């Protein structure tokens, strides 16, 4: 049963209308330099989507349409015998800072086995803020098994 006029329901509905899941429409290994923004540019194939048209497939950045709390995640297939692979989020072109110790939040490959590095965060954004996934060091990744996405929670 749906209760009309309920503020909580209206908020949840608006939050759910601003979501996306992006991928790269190829299946190849890439070796990229530190600072490289990962070129997720497909939001229309398979189960990829962009309900609010807030993900830019040219800049590979999500732009917050409204001020609120957002949830983001990424999954990077990585290793190719390289233990230094690292990925993170950029907020407004700066590394996302959620750790007291290192200052920057990064997901590292701990050994040389192929793996998918997963990371998720919940963060407040102001309308117009951008988010992107980047290589936090020289890294290898396989496009065929890498993706990222997010949504506004409130």
C-alpha cells in the first residue's frame, strides 16, 4: 500500500530518481597514470542507466543535481601482476578525504592475484558538486569487469 502525501515517501521517491550505473563498453586491459579519471562512458547498455541525466559520458563525472546525502560505489577489476594498483574518488577534482591517517581514501590491490577492488561511501554533496573515479597511482584495470554508480539518498 502506498500512502500519498507522506513526506518520507515523497523524499525517497525523489532520491531514487537521481541514480546511475556506468561502465566501459569494451573488454581490454589498460595501464594508466596516477590522476587518470577512469573513462566510464556507457549508461545505456545492458543494465547501465542514468535516471536523472546527471552523469556526463564525456567528462566521466557525476554532477549532484541537488544538495543532499549521496551513496557512491565502484568496482575495478585489477592486478595483472601489479600490487600497486590504487583507485579512489575525486570530489570536485580533489581526492576524497575520509581518513584521518592517510588523508585520502584509496582502495589498493594487496597482492598480484586478479581481483575486483570494491569501495563504497556515503557523502553529503552540494548541488553542482562532481564525483569521479580515478587512478590514485599508476594502475592496471580491465574494462570488461569494472563499473561504478551512485544515487541520492536524501
